[in-house]
C-alpha cells in the first residue's frame, strides 16, 4: 500500500461561506437560521457551511414543487423537456472538472474516480433525455358495445421526493433528477448532510441551463429532520430512497399516510464467488476492487468473497499483495486510488468491525487507521480477513468500509448455499471460465444484479436493483422512467 499526501490545488470558488437551499428557484436560508459544517474527510478541515433545513423548509419546497408541476412545467412538451435535458447535459460537461473537484473535497472519493464519472453521467443523462416520450397517448382496441374510442396514457405522478446518500451524490442525484425531468414530474431532493455540495452546485447549473423555478428543489439538513419530513409529507407522491434498512422501514411506515409510491435501494452483503478455474490475474483485482472501490462505501460491495477451497490460500496471498499495492491518500492527488471514509463516525464504525473480525478470522492484511501525513483524515488500510466463516459478524453485517472477508467453499452447491444465506439480495459476482457454471450460478444467486467475470459495471439502459431486504424498485431502463408515471385510461363515446 502506498500512502499519498495532498497535492496543492486551486479550490473551486463555489466552496466557502454558507450554502443556501434551493426552493422555488430561489436560494434561501433555513427557516431556523441554523447551519451545519461541511468537512473535508481527507483532512478533517472545515470547507464551508450548509443550511440546516427542517420541516418548515420541506413544506416550502414541496409547495414550490407542486406549484411548478401544475404550472408552466405541465405545459412543456416531451420535445421541450428533451431539449432542456440536453442543455443541462452540456452545462454539466462544460463544468465537470469543477464538479469532480467539489465531490472529491466534500466526500473524499479520489479525482481518479470522480473525473471518471463524466462519461457515465453523460450516458445516464442522455438515456433519460431519450425517454421523454414515455408519457405518450396510445389508442387501443376495445370490445365495448357502441362507438367508443379508448385511449391509454402514462401521466407523471407529480412531486417526487429524493433522499440520497453521501457515497456518490454527483451520480446519485440523477436517479431522481433524470426521470423527473424526462416525465414531467418535479423533485425535492434531500442530500446527505455529509456530502451536499455537488448537489447544490449541479442544481445551480441546472437553473442556469433553463430548468424552470420549482421543478427542482434542494433542502439540506439532517435525515431525522428534513428527511423524515419529506418522507411523511402528504403532498409528496413518490419517494426514492437510497440508504439503510432501518431508515427505509421508517419510510415505508411513513408512506402509509397518503400511500405514496416508494423505490428503495438499501444495504447489501454481496457474495463474489471465485471458482478454481477462474483467471486469477483478472479475478483477484476484480474481486478486490469490488470491495475497495470508493473505500468500500458502495451498497453493492462484494465484501463476502467466496473462494473454492483448492485455491483459497493462493487467492489470499494474491489478494494481500494487491491490497498492499493500492495507493491510499488524499483524493486531490491524481494518483490516489482509495480515499478516506466519509466521517469520524464511519471511521469508528469500520474500526469496530475490524476489531470484531480480528477475534473471528485471520487478519491477513491491513486493519489499521492510517496516520502520518494523513493523520487528520479518516483513512483505513484495505483490509483482508482470511479463512472466514459465513456465520461470523464480519460476514453477516454490512461494514461499508474497505474490508473483505474471504470464505472457502467446496463446490457450486456449497457456494450458492452460502451466498444466499443472507437477508440481503442486492448484488453478486461469479468468476469462472466455464460458461455453464457461469450461467447456472448467476441464475441462482438471489440478487437483483449479478456480474460474471467483472464487478460493478452499470448500463443505464439495463439498470440495477435489489431483492429481499436490499429493497425494491429499479434504477435505470424504461422500468425506472415508468415508475415516475401512472397509467390512465380515457374512454370516449363518439356517438
């Protein structure tokens, strides 16, 4: 492992002062006047302040979104919305270096990662722009007596609330903004208090690109205040949430008030299965980065690496070597591959699990908080536990850090039994050179998304999602767009 320090950079002008919320096209303070500190997780230093929104601010934002939905925005044609989305796309691409820098400083992901978002976000935006016709009217045949014309259309659900996490807001916001703009819905976004800056800057650029006032709104603040108020709001028609299972359960209960629609992407403890015939030159780095990418702070992390017993020891040795080669450091250094965890709270959580794991399995690599030049930040070494068991705490609970548990298995049936022995069902992986094994195992892993001889790739036109306690609803593809719409039948008597 190579530790990288900070590289002097020019801080974007957007970072600094106190950031306001976006409500009805205006930048406003929280009704309470309270603020929160935005901290650089690589240094522990103060970046700026953000407004600490609450229920009153959510009420204002939802009212603005409702007004926009029923006003000018409702008269935009699909073609106009598509043209607008192309202008938004171009505005983002023109300013993407700044956006990547803001994301890196606010949530710690290396510039190597945030700069790489450019093409993927471009692809995602253009995909949603291409879906603007999804609400069209289609005449249909009917068997009614008389002279009737039957029309079936898809109509926008209305005001959508989005509650997104801190592990990648520059990407995560588009799972809400993208389909909302494509379908004619309006949005109220509540970003995580640990990483709100890129959402605010993107929203500013969207206004400059011509998005009408009230179509997008951003209320920053704590989940227990702003997030809960958004989930409970009686004038919100749909909630899109990415986060923890307990919070999702609270949102499900809150949704009963007006039976709002829900889309939930929750936690995971995803299995990544490596068979003895796998190409280890690809499987080792692929499985490793399936855990360590974004410092392990990804919902789909393949943190349970199941390795066929005959190659377990060789795989662990190779994994140790690979983990030791990863460049950890301040994300502003373009050579950094893994940055810090998001906060002191998350650092404490990960170190707790590493301590627990040390009493359960063999600590083969890593396991320490990094100091030295990085002492002010929240850095943890890429960690490997070998010879683990599927019943261990580190193999049952989501750690959300750079911690891999390597678990041996005997054959495909044993691997599947272990892989599916979890309450989660978000993702999974298979590494094998046998096509039959790949098909059979991929089909039987109980997860919404399965990768074969790769890990973590997402095509917006295909999408991804989860099952079991990893949530429900789909992100990407036409399914995602249609979840922002509802079907409407119109019967016309032509006599």
